[in-house]
């Protein structure tokens, strides 16, 4: 089992977040644990190829 970084925040009784590697795919939950579950589902869909034309974020080393 590995790990993946995610960004999250609390707003108006909901927890919102996205996977740092896939910033275009946000999800939400009524609790932080539900948000994490939903993020795992999003990751599974993205990694399996179920979502077409997935855009990713990456780092570029510059001089």
C-alpha cells in the first residue's frame, strides 16, 4: 500500500479536497474520513483508466 498527497479544507459543513497529483478532480465529504474515502475512490477511477483524458500535475526541474 502506498500513499498519495491531498489538499483539503473545511467550508460550510463540508470537507473539500483533491489529490495533489490530479488537481482537476475535486470531491467532498461530510467528515474528513468520508472525504478520504471519496479521494480513494477518485484515485481508483483515475488510476484504472475509467476516466478518459486524465490531466496530471507534475514538477519540472529548472536551472
